[in-house]
């Protein structure tokens, strides 16, 4: 299965930025740094924890 990890990473970071700037949740900014540093398998684990539908990022 080929996954567009860059799009997944970008979308996850955007969600964190929204939580930080829109909701004032400081932990979200730190989480965005973790997303940047995550390996592909770590990124998948993080996405699953957030209940993100990975199928949306499958490259046909």
C-alpha cells in the first residue's frame, strides 16, 4: 500500500496549528514538531490514534 505521507503529515500539522491558534491549545504546537520528526510508521500510529482515515491518503 502506497501512502502519501507528505499530504498526511501536512494535514495533521494543519490540524495542530488550528488547535493552537484557534483554540489556544499549547500542546498542539508541540505535537506539530513531533509530527515533523516522526518516521512513516510513527506517523501512521499517530494518525490512527487521532482516528484519521488513512484510506484517504492511499495513492492509486
